[in-house]
């Protein structure tokens, strides 16, 4: 190659420079057995423009020696902090990337995760955050199963019912964090849930149907060892957002928490002679708690995964002002010639009782004098319902969408 050709190559633009910089922050404290896998999962990404920062709380195990092997490819800061949320916030505030994420020091990204997230933002310029599918892995890193709760974004469910978004798969716009605020540092178990709600109230959270990360599950992990303290934090955090003293999610997580605690107590109390009886009691506790929690999760919102709606449906939209469209279908074969009527409440205020014909419908609801830029909490009670044998539950209509009219903020 001639000197002129070499000089020309040097003048060509670096393609990676035109790609958004993504900052990954890993909070760490004495996670030496796992942190190598975490680091490798970040540094092996096929996306060329990554800044990687490890915020260590002063580990005394092998963490430092492991991280030193990768010193030229990441930033390592080891100093005392005030907990995980404080460490993550320090990393976010120092981040140079326009997109940020955090990956705990015992979890891992899947190949292509960062590129998929960047593409997700590119296809959804208004998104405040994107998230995707993930897997559960055990202490040794073996695959357990798909994380079973992930679903397309549903703001009402996030605020009232379930933390169904796997944090390890979430990527944020840094500008959005600057606006809505960073992690609440007094929260130790629900800081990601709280942050996602705050973002969802103002920006779309976009679901990507791609596998992005893995959550490592083992008894010592914080989410599994939180016990009653974690439950009390869930209650306080959700009460701030939904105003309910006991949100449905508190009952669901409470059943799981106390079933686990009761079974552990029975395990300690059981002797050789009573072991079979105690095992039966443990099974009964787990099944009863699971059955009640499953019923709440399935019916609380009144909106089902197949699109059918029960006699009462609850929905939430992010902040906006103007007209909301409710689109759906009332089957002639079930309800005709009877008419359907919607009794609608918005943010606790009754807007009236409205007739809706059978067949495809589009119902417009003018909220310009009601919401005034606030989030919309919608309750629709239907005058008629049926229980088809094929569904074995009460249904009133099939919902296509609830959203802001085009040109206004879209549904969250």
C-alpha cells in the first residue's frame, strides 16, 4: 500500500463514531465469583461504541484482581458508597453516553443486547426506555427458564400489579433520567420499579421481543433474601404512585413472601417423625398462595392477554391532554340486539354513561378539561357481559387499543 493510500484510509470516518455512545454501569461489592462473567458479557458485545464503568463499594474479595485483567477496556472506581442505588447514580451522572444501562455484578448480557437496544431507540425516537426478554440462570450460570413475567408495556399493571419488566434488559435515554430523576437512593429493592413508573408516566416504554439479558437466581441474591423488609418497601413505593394503601401487587408479593417464610419455618421445626406432615403443609401453603396470587394477577385489571375485557377494565395512559380513543369490537353473536353502555371514570371523576353499538367501534373521549397534563387513570364499567363456554370467564368486549388521538401523546 502506498503512503498516499494509507493517508486516505486514515481520513475515512470511523463508522463507530456516528453510533450513539452507550454507557453500562455495574455496581459491585464482593461479587468476585460472578463478576468475570458479567464483564465478559459486556466487553464481548458486537456494538462498537460502549463505555463500561464498574462502581465498586470497596470489595475485599477477588473482585479487584479480576477487574485488573480488563483495566484497559473499562473504568474501575472502588470507594465506599451508600448502597447499590447510590453507586449506580454515581455511574449514571458520570456517564458520557446518551443511552445508559446498569448490569448487576452477578447478571449477564446476551450477545447482541446493546445493538438491539440502540436499534430499538432508533425505531422509537420518543421512547424514554426500552426493555426486552430475558432468562433466569442459576448460581453456576446454567439456564433455568425464560423470565416468565415479561410482556408488552402496560402502565396500569406496572403501577398497581406487577414489576413485570426485567431490569437487566432495560436501557434508558440519559436525557430522560436527567429530567425525571435518577434512582431513589433510600430504596434498596424497588428502585428500578420506581424509576420505570416515573419514566412511564411521561414517556413511552418500548418492549423489544428479543432476548437481552439473564438474571442470576440463588438464595443469597438480594431479591430473594429481602423477606418482609422488601414487602414493606414495595407497599410504601406503590402507595406513592397509585395512592392505594394496599395495592394489588402488595397482596401478590405478600403471599409469595410469607408463603416462603412460613415454609422455611416449617422446615426448621420439622423432625424425622413429622417430616411428611410438614412437607404436606408446605405444599398446601405454596399452592394456596399461588392460586390466590394467580387469580389476582389474572383478573385485577379486567384486561386479558387474548384481548377480551371483563365487566370492568382499568387502564392508564401517560401524561397528556386532548382526546383518548377507545377502539374495540362487541360481537353481534354474543350481545346483539342488546346495546352495550360504558360507565366511565377518569382519575376518580365520573364522565357519564355512554351507549356503544355492537360490532367494531371507536369511542372518543375528550379529556382536555379533565386531565390538564396529568396521567390518565381510566375505569370503564360495562352494562352487559356474558360468559362464553369457550372462555369460562365474564367478558364484555374485545379491546383493540386505548390511546391518545394521533398528534397527541401516544398511549403508555
